[in-house]
């Protein structure tokens, strides 16, 4: 049995930098990975999807080029080349991350599956078929989450796609049905629609993006519908069956019964934490009712010295949150700081086109909290930069405190919406009030300059 100062289970976006920094701080460290270094983000999430979305946007821009006076002729999709480009980028990122771990002095990269056999003891089933037992003073769980399959009759009997397996398709689906009208489902739906698939999105709520404000949901609904994406809401799927050629889906939408025939189904209804195979019952780590590891504000479990980082602990399931988990834990343990996850900002961006950048609270949440707030809205069709670049879809929206004039939240459905949102996030971080942004000098013509006009609307 080998003893370490620190062991990390999972080489994701929290585990990888944490392992390197702990080793560089003089700690004897091991990181255990059962599959690929880089976690979901590099291998199955952010990196491959955004690479393919860039290709889909190029298709869309080529089709729109005539609006700018550019004649491009027939547009041809080379899906094999699109996939190869995506795979090359993933391999580049993954190999770079793996090389960084292997070249770090005092750090051992172990490929295998770890399971607790005691409070601070792990049994590793190595990928080469052998077994190894290890112990450590500190153990960090960074095992992430996987696609959750809804309880639908017949779903388990068909060869459905997940956000991971859809990336391995060799050809563009003829008719892709997406179960789930939120961030993952809408990104894939719009992307494959632009590649040439017929797309039908099935959402159980009354509208897509059910957690966002109604005006944001409605604006994106109109945008996607204009691209000939079929959005069916208020859905209950009754049964799914597959024959040799097609997948048949029977459902009700409100009171209307429907039957849909598809070539492929993508399940995008959420994710579940990967805790079932960790042997947590052998060390007494507590879970919530959905299987997430319970942690305190410093990310420590109920077992002293054992921490959980990233999606496995629940909360916002974003790469940047996992990375911040690492930053909090490392600085607290090595630099003797006192950081917590309490009240940290949770920005996010959905990479539909236009993007949806979000920070802080929505109008819906402000209303529920009975805050004294104001709402500023600016349509992108009134933004000079948007008009000049032919990017006029969407809107900017900000929620501000009527008394302090501080920005409480923002939703930016726009070209480069994530970048515009980040400007507002920095204002929130620095307690910059909306009236200062209203008269701030921005470079012309930029998207951020339109924040002058957004907050000008509050003066009317």
C-alpha cells in the first residue's frame, strides 16, 4: 500500500490543475483517471461542441452572405472534415493536459478506477488489469456527472444518443429529435439543423429555457423557429419504439396527441453525478437525494480531509465553477486563505447563435424576492454594431436595484453575448452602478458601447 499527501480522483477541470499545484507545493500527489485526462469539458463538452458549432455558424454565415452583397454559390457540408477538425482539437488539448501532468515533479498519473475501501483508503482497479491500494491525508473527488436518461417507456431499448455519443456520429442525421429544450439540447439542435438535419425539440415545460425570463425564452423561440427548427412544448412522451429503419415516438403536447418518426434521438434532459461506483458507503461520505456529494462552504465533505469538486457535488454544473472550486481549495489548504463558495458569481453562456450570456438574478427571481428593481431592455436591432455586422437578433436585458443603482443581473441574447455579459459581470464585481455605465466612454463601434443605450432607457 502506497501513501500520498494528496490523491485526486478524476482529471477534470478541477482535478488537473489542483494535482499540478499540490505537487509543485511539495506534496506527494497522485491523480487517478479512468478514461481521458481533461474531463467532460475537453473530451465531450465545451471543446468539441464549440469547435463544431463554429463550423455550423460558418455554414449559416455563408447562407446569409448574400445579405451583405457577397455571392458564394452552392454550399457543401464536409462533415468528415468537420468531425476531424473537432477530433484534432480535442486530441491537442487532451495530450497537452496529460503531458503537463506527466511532466510535473512529485505527481503520479494513474489510469484506473478508484473506489473507497476505507475513510482515507482507495482501491484502484488499474486499466492494465492489476490492482493497487493507496492512502492519503487529503482526497479530492472530481468524478463529474453523466447523462441522465428519463423514465420513458421503450427508451432503454433503443440506441439513443447522449451529448457524448452524438459527437462520434460519422454522418449528419436525417431527422434528429432532441428530448430537452435547454442549453445542451438547443446547442446541438441548432448546430445539426445548420448541417442539414431536420430538428424537432421536445420540451416538457411550457417553453424552452424554462428557468429564464419569458421574454428571453420567447426571443430565442422566434429565432430558432425562423431557422425551421420545430419546438414542441408542454410535452409528455408516452412511448418510444424502434424498427429497422426509424424511431417512432408517441407523445401528447397539451391535449394534442402526436406521433413522430425520427432517424435519431438525443437525450438532453440533465445529468447525474458519478458517485455510484465510488464505494462511498465504505467511508461514510454523505450524499443528497440525487446522489451529489454534500460539502460545506469550503468544499469539504463530512469526512475531514476529503473534498468534492465540480459537478459531482451538485450546484452550478459549469467548467468555470469546477475550476474555481480548485482555486478555493488550493488557496485555503496551501496559502492559508479563507475562501468559500458563498455568494460567488455564477456567469454562464449558452452557445446558440446568438449566444445567451447570463449573470446574477433574472427578473423572475427579482420579482419572487420582492426586490425594488428596474429593468433595462435594448433590442439588438437598435445596436449600431449589430446593424453594421448584420447581427440584429436578440436583446440585452439588465436588472438593477432601484435604490442603490447596482446591477443585480443580466441576460444578453446577442452575437458575442457572453463577452458583453462579462463586461456587466466586471461592473457587478466592482460595484459599478448602472448610471456610471450609462455615461462610460466605450470604444466605438463595439457591442459594449451599446450598454450606454441600454441604461439610457432607465432615464425615460
